[in-house]
């Protein structure tokens, strides 16, 4: 009886304690919900991560100041968040510079997110995976057989409008592209893109990747304008979905667009895309990565086509340094880079010598023109020289007869007065009768 009573008492006490704890928790939850802020949400997430995974998130203080919650493209981040949690918000320009950019009235609807496993045919899935392995090994004949059988299975079990069917079409297109059957590869890739758009949506990664492959296939077939349009479409969708400006798919599409622009002769535009891709790779994988080396080599090639061999040499030297450090001096890529370096150096030196010669030639021509101009200025026509000689003889006779002018002329310190006196004398002179018409005209001119 005593044991039973004790147990009952203990049970009652436990129940009471649990009830009070529940009441306290409910009160705290209601208080937190009334003051729900991004900082409190992040604090709750940190506590949940620490309790479940025994991992403590760092730099919580900076996150609480909202410095780490700033996205480069906040609308893309908002869209991704709404898709994952099932929110429908009003389509308007939100001011993300404020601490509370949203209001309760901005939430228009909430819908459930149902997670489930899509049923699939095991035989068809096995054939699809086997075909992918053969494709990776370069056995295109066996890959084509497996993927064709898998496509037939998926069409019969799941239908045409299904992600598995689109995956079969995409892999078939890649096999045909590698085998050299470009027209059929383009047809299968177009089917894959259409199915992915209808089933997965425009903003799905498979749809974006499909547009990129379409652009690559069209570029290989020589349809540069169409291929450029597909790649621009993929670029637009990546910017729509990605919340960062440094997405790796952006760099890949930049390089593909640069290749097409280089083919059509738009070298300056191609160079801008390559420089943007290099900036993204340096941010993501570091400046010493092999991907940065490949982009540096492509930039050097474009600069060489533009005739700027000095800049081409600089970027090729970066490529050579990365390859030497990562692969060694004996690697084939390093050897090829050394050959490019020598070629660009020779062209740059030749270009510099030609520029110096051209500058010297231009300077010589300008000096010759100046000498000719001086000689022309010093040369006097014969009629003018005869008239000047007659005028000079006439002035000398007048000076000899005028003692005032002679005295001034003999004193070198009085040249200004001498010239003034001559001017007055010449102005008052009467022309002699013995002077010819030519002499008279020349006198007035002189």
C-alpha cells in the first residue's frame, strides 16, 4: 500500500510538473511569435542545429546583425525560399535595405509541400544507368543500345511527359554528339528540353542545362546565331534562379558564348565574357586552379587575334605558371604553353620594333617638312629681290645725305630711334623720277 501511494504521488507530481512546463513553453512560444524577427529565427535555427547535429554555428553575432543575410540577388533568394516552404507572396518591389521588408498582407497564400518517392521501373532505370556508364567510358555503341531500350521502357511505363524520359533523350543526344551524328543529337536534345520545361518548369536545373547543350550543339553545327540565342536563354534562367553572381554555370555559359562570338568575329565582346568567367573562377576555386589556366589561355588567344601581343603574353604567362605548378614542366600542356609564350614574345618584340620605326619615320617626315617650310620662307622671288635691292640703294643714298640718320645709325644703343627715324624718312620721301614702276611698287611693299 505504501509503495502504491508513493507511486501515485510521484506520478501526480510528474504530471503537474509536465503541465506547468508545457504551459511555460506555450507562453514563451506565444511571446516569441509576437516578436518574430530574422535574428530570433536565426537563433532558433542555431539551437536546433546544435541539439540535433551537435554542431555549433560560428559568427552568430555577425549573422544577428543581418550582415551575413544579405544576398547579391535577394529576389532570387526569396523565390527559392517560397518554393521550398510553400508560400505565395505579392509580386512587388520589396525594399531589402530595411530590417522588415515584408508585411502580413504580403503573404497571399500557403500551400503544402508534399514529399514522396516517384515510382519507377527498375529494369528501365538499370538500363539508363548502364548507358551512362558506357557513355563515360567512351563505348558509344553499347551506350546507344542501352539508352534506346531504356527510352522504350520509360515511354511504356511512365509516358512521354516524364523526367526519366527526358533524361533518356538528353543522354541519347550526348551519345550521338560524341559519335558525330550532330543532327540527330540536336533533335533528341530539343525533345529533352521540351519535356523538362513542361514537367519540371523553366527554372529547373535540368532545363537550364538542356538549353546550354542546345547552344553547344548548334554552335558545332555552324548555327551560331541560334546557338547564341539558346545560351543567352540559359544565362537568363541562371540569373533568375541563382542568388549569387558567382555561380559556376554562369562561368561555363560565359565561355561558350565567348567561343561563338570569337567564331563570328566579335572579339571584343568575346574578351569581355572571358574576363567575367575568369573573375568567377578566381572567386570560386582560387587563382591557381586549372580552370583559371584554361580561361587565361583563351584570353591570350583573343588578345593575339586583336594584335595586342603584350597582353597575350601576360595572360599566357599566368597560364604557364599555373600549369608548371600543378602539372610540372614535362606535361604536354606546359610544353604547349611554353611554345605559345615564345611565339607571343617574338610577336610583341617585333610589334614594338615596328612601332619605334614608325615613330622615327613620322618624326623625320615632320623635320623635313619643317626644313622645307623654313627654306621656302627664306627664298625670295627674283622680282622681289631686285625691287628690294633698288629700294635699299635708294635708302642708302638718303641716309648718306641726312646727317641726323647717319649719327643715330653709328650708335648701337639707339636702334629703336634709328628705325623710327627711317620710318618717318621713308614715309616723307618722294619717289624719284628715274625709278621704274617695278621699283615703286616694291618700295611700297617693302
